[in-house]
């Protein structure tokens, strides 16, 4: 009897000890899924802007028919292709469902708010490029989800164009110690249980590398002013150009 008591107590103790760790692992797994999903949706929206850049820059066309709903619909197609996830299958009431919804609403909000810029006749370059759209979408998202999550595009400190996009301490350290390390697997996301703004958080950082299409602005010759008015960074194809940083508060 006493030995049974002994073992059941040990079993109970064992379960209690294991349960929080298990809970945390599962939560972290779920959070990584959400971070990947928000990262993919942001990239999809940026891709839509990129694919429509020639249209956006056309000074001869007024109404471009590029409203928020249209851009979101195109982004959803790209999101499904790249993630193999159908957003309709994500429960609307779940944390993932709510955050993805807030992000989609942010995409529509930003594109709709910029219609007069996009439809301006007689002006070719309107300053509406994927990076700017992404920043505005992230700002709109963070307003909608600030209690819960933050999405941001940042970059190695020396590459930062817009001060608003400067890396915070965690991002700077993650970029320096992990993403820029010679042996960091190309494309692999960093995940970390840490804190942000004084709150416990899971944080994620997905690296982005310069493609040939980026170099007209971020390439060489270093210091030459690009079409957007910024000095070029002198970067090369394949260099770490940026990081999509997702914070999920606990
Ligand atoms: C037409 C010029 C142009 C091209 C092409 C371009 N960028 Fe940029 N990029 C900019 C400008 C301008 C900003 C600042 C946008 C803002 O915050 O409004 C920026 C911002 C960024 C940022 C955010 C950090 C920062 O410096 O503010 C990253 C990361 C970035 N670009 C990476 C890329 C990558 C990767 C590509 C190619 C896939 C690319 N860019 C193509 C002009 C360009």
C-alpha cells in the first residue's frame, strides 16, 4: 500500500513537473506557425505590389483598379501557393485566425488609403514600392493587434534607410549573432522565448536576401542616389538585406 502511494505520488509529481514544459513547447510550436503565416502574408502583399509596380508607375493611367480588396485577393492566392495553407481552414476565433484577419484588414486599409497616390496621373514614380507598402501594412497591423503581436521589417543597422525600421536590441543581436553568421542555414527563421516592451514574448526573425531586382536601389555604386532619393548601399545579390520580425506576446 505504502509503495503504491509512493509510486502514485511520484507519478503525480512527474506529471506536474512535465505539464508546464509540455504546455510551453506546444504553445511555442503554435506561435511558430503563426509567425510563419504572418510572415508569408506580408511577403505575399509585397509581391502583389512588386508585380504591379510597372502599372503603379505608369503616368498615363489614372484609375489603376488596384483597390484594397483586389490586392488582398491576389495576396491570398500567393499566400496559399507558398504556404499550402487555406486561410479559410484557420478557425476565425483562434489566435492565428484573429491575427491573420487583422493583417488582411491592414492590407486592405493601406491600399485603400493610398488610392489617390496610386491613381495619380502624370507622375511616374510615386514612391509606392513594396518596402513602403510593407511598412505601412505593419504599422496598420500593429495598431489593430498591438496587445497581441507586432510585425516589422528591419535590417542590419548599417543598411537601414527608414529610422522607423531600425532594429531593436533583440533584432540587432539576432541579426549579428545568428543571421549574419557564416554557418547560419540560408533562409532559416530564428525563434526565441524572450521579452519585448517589458512583456514575455515569443520572437521570430526571418532573413531576406537581396535578389537582382533589389540592386537598382540597394546595389552599387555605393552612395549613388537611387530613384527613391536614398543613397545606394552597394549590396550584392544574396547578401542579407532585411529581416521580417514577428513578436507574439504571451
Ligand atoms: C525602387 C527602389 C527599391 C527597390 C527596388 C528595393 N528597395 Fe528596399 N527600400 C527602398 C526604400 C525607399 C526603402 C524605405 C521604405 C520606407 O520605409 O518607406 C526600402 C526599405 C527596405 C527595407 C526596410 C529597412 C529599411 O532600410 O528601411 C528592406 C529590408 C529592404 N528595403 C529590402 C529590399 C529587398 C530585399 C529588395 C528586393 C526584393 C528591395 N528592398 C528592393 C527602396 C527599394
